[in-house]
């Protein structure tokens, strides 16, 4: 079975490429070229039969948004996660990641993939770690076979992309220790593999068995999302030696995947001060040969628990303007608890605002037209059009209905002193000297 990248290199435009290109208002041939070069990835596992909203991620394309869902050992019931999936899709997410670590991890993943019309990502080390605990008594007793078994199983189930922490090396860990960090390793998958490496005094099996991983990904056309296990977990740790050492390794792994015709995305930080974001994006694009870049946030400050969807959107906009292609949402629950459905809603909408703000700067077809339509509707106080064009129509309608008299032309913020009404009144008078 050929991958989308291999088809693209052969000059073949697949049905999936046609669908994704239409969404981007782009000629399919142009998208084919981007996929062939690796500058875009079309994440579509051959076994994800429910995948309807196919899209591509990468250079010259609209910025995509991912929503994380998944069970935990504290909340193992998969049903609420399916409700969160539905909410994420309703709010316009382009992807979801199942980050489940609960007892029924396999069933949750299969249910999410079966119900998801958008691409689904997974993190195989979570399943491998649960398997290691059950069979061997501890995560550090995980074997290579546990890891490859989980990757193969998730690929068979239809995962479109997988986060794998292949760049966490003994050298990167040594550099982190020598330079010093406040937060050490905050990536959950990164911590699992770091603990395994230190306990076993061996190199990362995701790195040593990388060719075997590529065999599986090529078979099912799974996109490798090279995880940032050494990402900074606080502003103090941003852009340090450990993070950059991992990034250099990821660049080398991009080359190896492309030689096999396997699609790749690269994941990035994390907590980054605002003035370092653009440099981080440019470094990734340079070192990883313009592979699609997938960022968590970046969060621009550490002091806003409960509002981290906002700190992430601030960073996400600049990141996407500077080259990031895919924003992983952050919800108000970040650093605090498992997100609720409302948290998922707020996280998706906030990240979509950041993505759209970047699309305006990136010159994405259709982005400015959306804003122009809103401006035209506001000029004539066409409230039906304004509410329909809103990125969150339900909230806009609710706010409008709660604080404005019925059939009122202006809003209650200005009342009788609406600037739009005043100017329209005089501009529309035939005797106005401003009118020819």
C-alpha cells in the first residue's frame, strides 16, 4: 500500500488530495507538489473509514487546530470523551488526539476513531506503558515488543497520525542535567521514555527501532508526528540545550522518514516567552527542512491557570504567523484538571481565533473574505448576517439576545449613540454634500 507521499511523488493526485485541495481553494496539483516534497502532510490512515473532513497540514495551507481528549486513571469512562469529540467537531476542530490512559484505552481509541469524521492522533507509548504495567509491573519494564505492538495495533485501528518521542536521547538528557532546568521533563510521553532510559541505561527504543516504526507507518499510511519530549514546561526553560538537541535529532529523523515515503510532522514547544517564538519557528523550519510544524500553544506566561487557553492563543497566533502550521489547543483546564465539554468548546474556539488571525497574515484564500463579509454586515447593522458569520454563533446569539431590546437596530453598548447609525443616516441623505 502506497502512502499519500509516495502517490504524490509518482505524480498521482488521489481523491484525498482533491478533497483537501478544494477546502484550501487550491489547485490539486499544487497540493500534490507540497505533499511530494514533505512541506505538507495529508493524514489519512487507510483504515480510518469514518474520515470525511479530510485536510492537509503545512506550508501555504490554512492553520489547523487539534483538540486533545481522552480518559485518565481518575476518569476512565469513554462516553464523556465521545461527547467531547462531538463538541470539538461541532466547534470546527480539524483533528482530535486521543490521549487516553484509562483502563479501557483500546476500546476508547476504537470508539473515537469510529465516530470521528476528522483526523485522529494517538500516543502509542501510553498504551505501551499500560501494557508494561499490566504484564511486567512497571513502565520501566516496557520492552521493544510492547512499543511496536502498540504502534501496530493503533495503526490497524485507523490512527491517522501518531506522536512518538523518538528524539529524546541520552545526550539530550545529559545536556538538560548539565545546564539545569526548573521543570525538567513535563511531556508525559517524554517522561515515560526518559524514566525507561535512565532505569535501563539504554538509548531510546523509539530511536533504535525507528526503521521498524517506519515499516508500520508506511503500511497503513500513518503520519509520524515527531514528539517534543524535551519541550520546555515553563518560561525559564525555553530554547535551552536539551530542547535544541532534540530538535536536531528530529530533523535527521524527518530525512529518514521521507526517504521511505512516510509523511512527517514535527512537534514543538511548549512554554516560550513572546520574544523567542518567531526564532523557535524559524529554527524548526530550517532544521527540519520545512516539514509541517505542530505546536502546543506556545504559552507565553506561566501565571494564568484557568486562562491558559488565552496565553496559548497569544503565542499561537505569532507562532503561526512565523511558520507553525498546526495549533494544538489549550483549554482553561490546562495545568488544573481533565477538561470538561465546556473547556473543549472554549479551547477549540480560542485556538481557531488564533489560527484565523494568522491566516489573515499568511494570505490564505478565503480568510480576508470572511472578515470583509462581517464588516459589510456590521455597516448595515445586519444582525442575522453578523451572528451567522461569528466564529461561535451560539455564544454571539446568546449575548445579543440577553442584553438588547427585541428588534433594536443598534446594540445596547451604544444605544441611541451608535456610530454606525449616525454615519449611515447622514451618508444616506440625498442632500449630503458627501454624496455625488
